[in-house]
């Protein structure tokens, strides 16, 4: 039985693109090996070996929807929960305690904002790819958006621990932009000279969609109705 960092469909043609748990890369590390926690390994490689991670994603022809369900969805649930706690703490400091239904609304709206930014953002990025001499591959754009979101989502619960930890959210945002740029070449074949412009545009697309969605829905269904 093969063990891969990435979940691939049951297609025999993928057999030669996965690496057994006992095999290693040239430097002795096992990028695709998996023991118990697949997502923790993915997080580790996204954060600390992004170039190699994106190369492996592209080479393994990872199924974007499987990756979204198995990795992206739990990641965004974690991010939404962290943002909910941050909002609760901010209002508590201002002497305003939020009701449970408002907190639930913050969580659901945050999750909707993140999900919409990934799915709609990937579609927009794929459509704009040709303008940057890149491959208009919606599945690879979705993989890129999910992976790039990793540090930002992880930063949300960390920033919720204490108000002094708030800068971690900004650091997560900056690193997310860096990861997006790092993955453009391997996943969308973006030329190096076009990567900066595409990265800046990708930032406004992804985080613009989530920001506007969360802002509008919060005004309509939570704080506007309170």
C-alpha cells in the first residue's frame, strides 16, 4: 500500500507519481511520506519547504477537490474559529459581550468568506492567468489558493490567545502572499518576470473577496440586526 502526502484518485496512472513511505528525497527527508497526521505534514512542508511542496503538488497531479475537503476545509474551519474568538475578545475589551447566536454568526460568516474567496478567487485567478502568460488551470489555481492560505488561517487562533499576539495575523497575511507568489511558477507556469504582478493581483482577489463578504454579511446579519 502506498502512502502519499497527497490524496490522489484511485487511478493506476498515479502509481508512478507517489512515493512509498520508505523512500526519501536526496537530502534524506521524506516529503510525501505519511504516518498518522497527513495534514500536519502538509502544513510543515507548506511553511518550511514551499518550493518543493508546490513542485510535488504539480508532479502528483493532485485532485483539487479532494485536497480542498481533506486539507482546505479543516484549515478554514480553524481560521474561522480563531477569528470568532478574536472578535469576541475585541468586543469584551470594549465592554460589549456578544451573544452565542452572534458568535455563531461570526464563525459561519467567516467560514463563508474564506470558502468563497478560495472558490471564486481560484476561478478569477484562472481567468486572469493568460494576461500574465500563465496557464489558466482552475484546479491548480484552487490548490494554490488553499496552500497559500495556510499561514493566515493558522495565525487566527494564535492571534486570539492574547491581544499582544495580534501582529501574528499580519505576519500570516504577509507569508500567505509570499506563498502565493512562490506557487505561481510550479502550478500555473507563470514566468518569473510576471510573478510579482500576478502575486499582487492574487492578494487583492483572495483577501478582497473574503474581506468584503465578511464585512457585508456581518453588517446584514449580526451587528446590523443587533
